[in-house]
């Protein structure tokens, strides 16, 4: 067995075929947990490269390969024993970047990337599928072929996660390249470098005579690793004993209370799963040091904090205990008055904001100032989310906010949050104005750009705002499904109302393919109603909505007098925008 550190170019440049064996599961990665965090990482690496071309590579994890015997005339083949989800996703990403650059006629980087996703024709023989560097299990093969081929339609496989991943990356890449069109060549080069030279994998090669099934089972067995929190607990007890000078005089109970099962459950932090106790301690350390602390350095940061501040270890342990209680109540929904914000914060997965939230709920801030703070923070995050603005600088933004809150004090916390966010002017930090917010809100294909949870959050927020104290409930129901009013497969029953002249129908169809994913065409319904509506023509769908839906979002739809077409979708988008600015106002409206 040997291990090496490789980047995608080294892994895929040569003629090679990585086969996913039958004992592996199908492709299961998804947008919320893997694609979006990966794209955020790649985008951040590319943007850093624009400023610092010699920046360090981003570690992507490990893969385990086994060479398969082959003759000199055959292409080099390896079995992917572990890490197939990661390897497949990188291939889908590489191909999406290649396709985007080719469409924009960035020919040289597109050709270089083509070598990383396709083997030369001479290695294919009678099997054209041997052109692919990765070959998945039988379940995914047809969909993967259509996703990776620039000229094969993938619509018939839109339920495939591989196709959805490829489409997601394409949409994100297009947005990123288009947001600074004057930097076209520079951005194309930076993105090529990011995906081919600035991602890094540990590649472990096992012997040809090893049993890959046994290796796979061993690699995926559940161990019990030592946590950062275990090291910190030991440090606290050790320092406390040292301070007292008597082992028998120390009790673990008042110094450490984070050992129950809830604290050791795995939770999402970025693209990784970590024990909740380690995640909390990471946030606590950022709050107290008011600087970024990476997840794997919390123990060393706390040790340094204890040594340099001179605070007694019992004081530090007591502070951790107090803040852990606040964190647990936040996580378990014990702050009913602020439940909507806490729900939306969790859906948006902006963990770097958590130290600020902990400060607000542990610093004797008046309720009115907490409410003002949270409304500003939510507006800032939602507007930037809809405008697809980068999250790369959030850690520094919110560390800076902690400093500003300390300066202004708990009594003026809400005012401080509004002031601080309003004065952020750089693109990576700005609070989008109404003009910028409107531009993206009306036109963006949000169904393809936002996770389902985040998009549902936006529609729920608008539905809640449409309700008044005269309605039976002033909050929108949760757990509903997102429905396309004009269906994604609109050609089945909606072709007759396509605008324009006959000779322009192809172009009009492409425009409609995009607008069906815009906010004006989306609503909420329950799962049973969603299944009933499906691809029904407008006349039937309208009657079904009228009969069963009680949402104000759908009353807007039913108010349309005639046909549901591009004009109706644009009109409703404008109405939704007006409501959205009340839910998520800019600074001067808070």
C-alpha cells in the first residue's frame, strides 16, 4: 500500500479509467450537503487565485484505488475502492467547467480541461464509453453518459443525482463567470486552475492481490476517534488539579458537563460532519478570541487562551458551561419569540454567524435590541443568498461584528448590528440595495440555484408576510413542497401559449426553460397536491388550486384572469418582490 498527494490534473491527465465496482452504492451526494459546499470552496479558491496566484491548494479528502491488471495495449484501469462519491463529483465539476468555458470560447483552458474528462478516441475501440475517465455502477451509467456528454440531452434523466449535480455546477459556474464579464479571461483561467491544480486529494493505492471488498468494509467501519473536546476536557481537569495541587479535591461535575449523547451527535459544519460538542467549542473559542479558529485547532487555541489571558481555569470552564447552556437552548428551540429567525438561520447553514448569536443571547441584550439585530442579520443573509453573493468573507465580517458589539455594548446591540452591516461596501461584504435585490429576485432561476430548504424559506417568509392578524394563523406552514405553476415539462401541455412568431419558437422555448425556474412561477403546496397538479394544463391546475389550496401565495396565482404565461409570471414576480422587501428590508427600513 502506498499513499500520495495528487491534484485533479495529475489524477486525470493521463489515459486512465477509474471503475466503480458493483459492491459500491450508486451516486448519492446532494446539493445541500456536498455540491453547494464544494462549489463554495471552489469559488473561494478561484477568487483567491485572482488576487494571489500562488495560493495554497484546498484539501478534498482521500480516495483508495486498486490497479487492475491490463495488457500494454489496454488503457490503464483502477478500481475505486473508497471515495467514489468524491471522485465522481470532481469529474462532474470538471466537465461542467469545461462545457462553460467552451461555450464562452475560452478555447485553450477548455481544451486542457477536456483532457481531464475524456480519454483519446484511440483508447475506446468498439466501446465509446471507455472515453470517460470515471465509469460508475450500472444504475448510474446511462445518466452519467448524458450528463458528461456536451451534446446529449439530459432532460430524460433529470431525476438522476449525477445529472442534477452537473446541472447545478453549470448554473453556478455561469453565474460566477457572468457576474464580472470584463474579467472573462482572468476568471476562466482562475477557475481552470482552481479545479485542476488547487484541489488536493490523498490517493492511497492498495496491492493488486488485496480483496477490495474487505478493504472497503475495513475503511468504512465506525471507529471512535479522540475528539477536540476530549483533549480540552483533559486540559481543563489537568490545569484545575495543578492549580489546586490536590487530585482528591477536584470534582469533574462543576468543570465539565458536555459528555451526554446529545453533545456527541454528529452535526453538519460546512461540508463535514462533526460532533456537536466540537462544533460548539469552535464557536465559543471564536467568540472569546474574536478571531477565526479552524476546527482542528480549537484545543491549541484554548490552551493558548488560558495561558495568555491569565484567566483561572475554573472561570474558563464556567464560561464554557454557561455558553453551552445558551447554545443548547438555541439548538433545541427554547427561545420561542425568536423561533423564526433560528429556523431560518439553521436552514441557511451560516454557522459562522453562530458566535454572534451566542453573544446576543448571553449578554443581557434587551429583547427589542435582539429583535432588531436578528432582523438585520437575516435580511443581510437572505438578500445576499438570493443575489448569489459570495460567502467567502463571512467569517471576517462576523468576527468584526463581535468587536463592534463589544464596543457599543448590549444596550445598543441592535443599532450596532444595523450600523455595522450597512457600512460594508466591498462586493464580498455589501448588504444588497433594493435595486440589486430586485434585479436578482425577478430574473434568477432560483429553483436551480438555491437548495430546496433555502428556496422554501423565501416562499414561507413571503406567505407569512401576506397573512394578517385577521387570518386563522399568522405563520406559514412548514414542510410544504415547491411547485412549478407552469411545469418544468411544459412542452407536454403548455406549448400552445408560447409567445412570439413561429420561426422564433426555439429561442422562446429556451427562454421559457429558464423562466419556469424563476420566483414568479414557484409556489408552495402539500405533497399530495403537488402529485395531483403535476404537468396538468393551466385550466385544470387552476381549478385544482382553487379547490384545495388555502395559501395566500396561491391566491395571487388564482387572481390571474386569463392565461399563465411569461407575462403572468413576470407580474407575480414583481408582486412577490414587493412583499419580500417588507420581510427582508434594507438598513433604513429596520
